[in-house]
C-alpha cells in the first residue's frame, strides 16, 4: 500500500480479504509506540471504544476509515496495546 513517501504492507487471503498488515511509524500511525500491535475484530467499534474508556483504558488513535473497515488503537489500563477493527 503506497503512502505519501513510504509503503505499508498488507497480507491478504487467497480470496482478497485482509488478514494482517505492517505499518510504519508514520502518517496515521506516527504517534503510536514502535511495538507490534495485534488487532481484534469487533462488531461495533464505537461501543468497544466506549467500553475501553469506561474500564480505564485509553484511545491512542481515534477511529480511521480504510476502504471497507474502520479501526482504532487502544491501551489497556495495565499498558498493553491493541488495535480494534470493524469490517
């Protein structure tokens, strides 16, 4: 996936569905820590973010829309980080 001045990588299944990706610490991801960020599929991104905040977590990256899905990055109260994606 070509960006402004760098390239991110996406792995897809044989039928073209996104399965994984590697993003540089640039663009939308510039403010995130330089760590592996596993991503969890959720049925309702907004409700998941509300639950995160209610339980003491933080939203590190507000929701962004990419093609057919939207995603955000959260931090658990103990410091673990993960992505949330609604497809």
